[in-house]
C-alpha cells in the first residue's frame, strides 16, 4: 500500500540522512536500501536515522495542529473490540482479510489469525492456529478438557508502539486517527519492527520485501466502511469503532463487559480490546 500525506502522513524520511550528517545525498540512481546502509554506517553505533535527525520528530510532524486560530475538529481514535464469548472460530475473518488485502496465500503470512485455546483440567493451555484458522480446527486433543475458546488476533495498533520507535527510516508511523501503518515506499525491509513487535503481528512480504501487517483496512475505514474482518464476522464478535465518539458501537462493548488487552504490562497501550477473555490468553 502506498500512502500519501492526506491518508495520515508518512514523513519525508529521506531528509533525515542529510540532517543527520551522512556523507553525500542520495542520487536518483541509488537504491533506497543502499542509501540506508550507507547512512547507517556513517552514524555512531546504536543511533538511528530518526534519532540523529533531532527534535523534528515524526510525532511532532504528524500531531502538531496547523498554525491558525480555527481549532481542528476532534479526530477519531480507531480501535477494535473482540468478544471472546461470541467467537465461534469459523475463520471467516482471517479469510476475508487475506482476500481484501492480497495477503500471500501461504499460512506463514497473515494479518489476522484465530487461535484456539484448549484448557485441560490438569496441565498447561494448548494453543493452535492451523492456517490462521481459515480451514477450521482439527479434533480436540484427547484430554480431560475444562474449556475451549477462540481468540482472534491482529496488530493491536498500539498507542505506544515499539515498532514505530525502532523503524530507522520512519516508514512505520501512526496516523492522526490512531492507526499504525507501514509506508512501503519508505520501508527498507530491515525487519527491526518485526523483531520489536511483542505480538508477532508483522511479517516481511515475500515479494515486496517490505514489512506488512493489519491496517484496520485503512483504505475502507477512511471511506466509512468497516474493516473486512468485522464485516464478515457472522456473530459480531469483532466490533470496530472510535474511542473518541461516545455513540460508536465499540463504546457499548467496552462499557458492559470485563475487558483486557494483551500484554498490557509492556506499556504498549494496545487498542485491540478483548471482552470476556480468560486470563490464560497470552
Ligand atoms: Fe506495532 Fe506490533 Fe503494536 Fe501492531 S501490535 S502497533 S505491529 S507493536
Ligand atoms: Fe470468530 Fe467472527 Fe472471526 Fe468467525 S469471523 S473466527 S466468529 S471473529
């Protein structure tokens, strides 16, 4: 997906190396990855291009209101809720996501997937997700089972996202309406974000050689449509909405159910919320 600034605004990351004092500037013929490697070698160990660029940060560039006296209307803050009591593990969400976003066919590449948790009376929880849950699940293991449930997963669109912090070229960024995106025109495929994500929500696209993950179907939600996974869910287990809008459907789910977020202790401030979830979920 290629993004312009009106869609949330990827910074002009190509200016960072110049400000960082890299020797020379990118010639039109120079490959982006070669340029990135050259600048990386020119910086002190451990310093990223954005860090070297100084206080003119990505966050500032995207959140500063435009100069002028007229206040901007309140922006959306998009989020998703998943009601574990409603998910039947049909996998339609994962299949719809693949079709909508042209995610490669192989089970190794997914933007969203459904995990099955089997909790035995004795022993550890067992978790599986064959082909992201798209083809259903095999018979349950032959143990004395206390309970079974399904957990759809995806990028949490963290409000404090480590993937954004580690991206050396500003290709991974937060939109002003709270969605974490990758601008594939800037991504150099270094995989730092894939390693930094504690939720395993990213993969390297095998053909494009750029990081890829859930976008909340940004191309749809900015037209007033629902994400594909939400639209096809037959039980309304997935609910999409705006945390800044009190009449958004997600507010009701958050208000009337016990809610948890995954790995909340990491302070990533996830914006995918789980209703009626078991403490065994990880
Ligand atoms: Fe980034 Fe992973 Fe959080 Fe998504 S879930 S915003 S990829 S850290
Ligand atoms: Fe669960 Fe809905 Fe996905 Fe089916 S489509 S697996 S019910 S979240």
